[in-house]
C-alpha cells in the first residue's frame, strides 16, 4: 500500500513539474514572438521612411539640381540602410548597432539635405515638398514610438527569461536576451545654439 502512494506522489510531482515547465516555455515563446512583432513594427516604420526618400529626392531635384552631392549622399545612405537587415531571432547588440549606424547615416544625410533646402524658398513653398516633409517628420515620430515600444517588449522578455527559476529553463532551451535600441553617440550632450 505504501508503495502505491509513493508512486502516485512521484507521478504527481513529475506532472506538476512538467506542466510548470510547459507553461514557462510557452510563455518564453510568446514573449519572444512579441519581441519579433515589435521589431517588425520598427522595420515597417524605417521602410516607410525609405519609401518616402525617392519622392523627396525627386521633388528636390527640380528645384536644387546643383545640390547634386547632397542628393547623392541621401541616395547612397538610403541604399546602405536598405542593405542592413536583422533577423528578429538574432537581435544581438552588435547587429542592432550595425542597423542603428546605417539608419543614423541616413538620418544625418536627410538632416544635411534639409539644411541645404533652407536656401530654396520656392521649394519650401511647394505643396508636394511640404506634404513629403510632413510625412517624413511623422515617420520619424513613428520610428521613435516603435523603438520605445520595442525596448519595452524586449525588456519584459529579458526580465522574464532572467528571473529565477525561469533562467534555468531559458538556458536549457536556448532563449537569449534581446538587445535594446540605445541613444546615438553624443546624444547626451545638448547642442550649442548661437545667434
């Protein structure tokens, strides 16, 4: 009789352990997919920006044809940014830094273009240019929002897989921490404005 109780207790403990492991594993998978989905939204917003750039460049060409070097810089930066892709399952700090660097170059090229365009009042008054500029500004805001959301989802995932005893299962099943978006180098310093 005592042997039967021991067998049932062992079976119960194994069942509880199995269902606990199953729940933790499934939760890790779900959170990992949420990180991938958040990353996809970040990429969607960057892609939206990429899609706006050719229209912006073509609109500017008609007004500022002798600013060819600046326009070529924007086109080149866009091409390089388009080539930098990240697999959501491999969001390492290095891959995210490479992506961020390429996008930063594009942002820098666009900023230089906007500074140059200040010299062209006719262009600034052009309805197409104004709409493209507004869409680009809106897209930059969306990018910032999606990056923030991605960091929040990645943080939630990272905390979950690092908590004890989940960290044991995350190591066993190969769940790794996801990297975060970080501020651009030099962003901690306020720009100097002189009049």
